[in-house]
């Protein structure tokens, strides 16, 4: 498998694996880890802040996300990263790689902003998950963004569904809803220690489904649980926010569009990760048939 890096301040994990390098030209922000907290068995929350976040421009979206740059600690680089200079000096292998994370919460502070980012701790593989599990206050985190465009539409009937990777964005959506919103949120997690006490309107039912362990193609119960949701007869009222592992997303797209008759404008539906793929490969495959969730994009 791929090499692992312990990470060091400002060098959170690494590249060096032949993945797709970060695109140059996106403005970078350098935040500091202010606090870390284990919010569930498999979720670690890092609170990021400091002067580097003074220019953070939160979007009017509950699925806003940042792209964190992970440089190879062996290169001794200090963020922000001059990607062109790094490429010139160290070659494409030396360019920091990106990992995508939702912004779970944003708070205005006297200094500007503080954000919470919840990382799934999914084992020893990968860069961001292992780094977050061991991150300490004072470490630097370099990122671009935020991007994102979904926000729950007031008065719609909401279907929210996802695994742990989508849980931060789903939690942010639920927290932003007004008290009269209605719907169902289906949350696929490893076990009882992964349930969170989420703020949600009384009319939005939270359905936790437990896999009984790690995510595997056969352990996920997300599709089954979504199929078990009785959708309103007025299908046009539905707005869905459905994100998670790629193959499950393909199945759920087929179900929601093909069997339930929803149209694309009602759906925020995408893959957040792919089983057995580092994010570099996962992002690159979005340009290939295997990476398309909607066949018409092929
Ligand atoms: C818009 C968007 C928002 C996202 N928000 C979040 C978020 O808030 N929190 C979050 O934790 N993730 C989030 N993700 C998913 C995250 O970007 C991926 O999980 C990413 O692959 C993690 O990087 P890594 O370095 O830990 O693992 P990688 O190096 O990318 O992958 C290493 C191995 O771990 C596996 N793996 C990766 N992610 C998971 C997982 N979640 N569960 C089980 N196995 C996994 C891969 O299949 C691969 O085999 C988001 C993705 C997108 C596109």
C-alpha cells in the first residue's frame, strides 16, 4: 500500500505517491490547530483558527468544504506553499496533495473566524485521517476554499443520507434548518459509539444504521435504509442531500432517479470517497466512467 507519514507542523502528511498534485493558483490560507476533540469513536474534530483565518469567507452553504494541502514532511516545506517552485525543485512527486473536508461549523471571533472540521478516523491507511487522529494544537493546516453550494431549501421535504464522511455536512444542514422543516436523515455509521447528539428540527427523523464495524462493500446498510424511507407522495416536494462512498452513491442515484422519479434538480448527490482508492485516484477517476455518478455526465 501507500507510504504513511506522521506529519509535522505545517507538513500535515504527504504526497510522494504519484498522486494527482494540487492545482496551482488557488489562494491558500494557513490556519493553526487550536483544539482537538474525539467527538465519536471514529470522528476527530479539529478546531482551526489563528490570524491565517482572518480572510476566511464562509459560503452561504451547509456543505461548504475546504481542500487541505498535505506536504511531504521530508521536504521541510513551510506553508503557504509555492506549488510551482516546489514542482520545479522536487518534481511532481514533491507537490503537496489535497484532501477534501467539510466545514462542520464556522464561528466569528475577534480575530476573524474559527472553523471546526470533523475527520473520519478510518484506520492507518491514508494521509488526512491518520494525521488528524494524532494532530496537536499549534500544528499548521494549509488549505484552499471554501467551495460548496447546497443549503436546505425551506419548506421542502428533506432526505439526507450518508456515511461518516458526509456526517459533518449533514449535521451542518440539520443545524441550519428552521424548526418546522420535515424529512428523514439516514446516517450509516460503524457502531453505537458513532452516533452523535445532532441538533435537528423535531419533524426531521434521525435514523442511525450501524454496520457493526468498518465500511466495506457488504457492510454498508445505507442503501437498504434509504429504500426503507417512505417518501411523500408529492415527489416534487423532496430535496435530497445524499453523499458517501462512490458505489453506494451510484446505487442510490439509480434508486432515487430510476425508481422514485426524482430529477437531478432535486438532488445534491455525489461521492465523497471511493473504497480502496486514495483521494488522488478517486478525484482522477471522476473523468472516467467508473467515477461518474450520473451516467449522463459520462
Ligand atoms: C465535498 C467533500 C466533503 C468531505 N467531507 C469530509 C468530512 O467532513 N470528513 C471526512 O472525514 N471526510 C470527508 N470527505 C471524504 C474525504 O475527503 C476522504 O475520505 C479522503 O479520502 C480522506 O483522505 P485520507 O488521506 O484519510 O485517505 P486516502 O489517502 O484518500 O485513502 C486511503 C484509503 O482509505 C480509504 N478511505 C478514505 N476515506 C475513507 C472513509 N471515510 N472511510 C473508510 N475508508 C476510507 C480509501 O478508500 C483508501 O483505501 C469529503 C469529501 C468530499 C468530496
